[in-house]
């Protein structure tokens, strides 16, 4: 049976690959990896006979043609994508031509950079009575945003915003957040190459100064922008704590002690 696996390589650190993803890489006969974003170290588990190709200079048609040509019966062919294939991964665009060829598809999820960035900065994206909502989005650039999804509209909820593919648009981020009622001293964290060994950088600032700080650090790609009312909570003297661990809260595994 012809089959292609779309595997999420995670944010950068090869050790953040899932166990399933690592196993598939070790069994693969052919791997097409997104070399501009996926660390080549992720291929260290591949067997010597595996054909490995970097796709960073390829068009969509060249990518799908390569995958189709390698998808013979019983061959294990992998498209290795950064983060999670379902998020900004052009997954459906690649799958449709494969569907037409009758090739089976399976997707293995991966850790996305929003989670890796929050982990790197030791920040929480949600906090009781502060925000319980996280929005994954991007700022409008060459690709237009659908109606109702402008940053101003999304930011009006004053919840956590994780902005992908937007580091070169920090001026617009500032304008839109201020237009949505955020204050200039609201904290922002930018994480460059989250989890990449020896390359990760964490830039902390405010809406007012984060752009200048990123320019000074020469960060202009592969960065996650997090704006959230939860940022810095680690240093707050008072927190509304989770009911789950409250001694006065009963759930099916524990009775209230009060």
C-alpha cells in the first residue's frame, strides 16, 4: 500500500520530537524535510540507506512530485515539517495531490513553537481569572487575513496572543495592540528559535520597546511573539490559584477537606 507520513518535527530541539516521530524517522526509506526550519539533527536517527532531501528550495509542485515518486508499495516516506503539520504547514495543499494519486496519508502531531516559547520563558499562557483563552494567529502581511481576524479584532479580547510569522511586522503589532486598548507598558515576550540548542534567544519588553529590542538583537525570522496579561506572573505576589488543587474543592479523585 502506498502511504506518506506527515511528521511534526517540533520547534527545533530534536529531543522534542515525539517517540512516534523518532521511530518513523529511524524506519524511513525517504525523508523530505523543511531544511529552512527543521534542524538536520532530526535526521540523526535515519538509517544509512534512507534518501534524505531538503525542500527549502522547492515549490509546492516539486514537493508533491517528489513525495509521489517515492511512494511505492511498502516504502516508508516521510514529509518532516516544522512544529505541527496542522498549523501553518500547508498540509491540505500537499495532501490534495496525494489523494488524487490514491496515496494513503497519516499525520503525526508535533510540538508547536508557541508551547516551546512559553516553556523557554517559563511563562503560562492561561491563568485563573486572568485569561483562559489562547489565540494562535499571525499579522496580515502578503497573505491577507479573513474577515473578522485582524489583529485589532483578536486583540480586543485581551487574552493571550501567540503570533506566528510576524516578527518583521512588530510596528504593526504595536499599532494594532494599542488600537485594541492595550497599554504601552503591557509586557511582550519574543522567543527566537525556541528550543534550538545554543541558538535560542528570549527578548522581554513592552509594546512600546519590543521592536527596538528585537532590532538590536538582530532578530528578524523564526521568532514567536507572545502578548498576554499572564506574562510575568511568576513574580506576582498574589495569584488566583487553580481550584483543582484547592483543599476546599471536591472532585472525583479527592474530597474537600473543609
